[in-house]
């Protein structure tokens, strides 16, 4: 019986696991906000994209694009702006919210 590479143990017992935490972060926000997982969704911080769900990836959106570039690639994409922590004086922007650009 042939084993896949995921089933073959290494000689020293170590295993390498790859987790797609970028998509996971976007999926957590989608679930938290009750947004259908098939809806293209990105997590933004300032004007940059920091996480992308699989539906948005299928539309060509990638991390580090600007929100304007993402909106051109996929007009129906949902933008979730996340809290930034620091010396920002603007306390009104501290709450997480969704923005559609």
C-alpha cells in the first residue's frame, strides 16, 4: 500500500505542518460577523490588505494589495477593518467594523 507524504513519518519522528493562518484570520472574521464563507472577504488594516479568504483569492485578490486594487478586482468584496493599537489619538476607529469600498 502506498502512503502519501503526509503519512510517512520521518526517521527522527519529526513532522512538518503548514497552516494557512492568513485565510484562517479572514475566516474567523467572516464567522464572527455572520458573513457567508462564499462571499469574498478581506481583512484590512489602514489601506492595506492583511488577510484574504479563499473566495477573494479566487477573484485574484492577494495580501498587500491596496483596498482600491482589491475593489477593482472584485467589486463585491467585503472589507473588514481591524483594530490598530498604538499611539493613535482617534479612539472612534478602535472598534472593528466592516467597510465596503
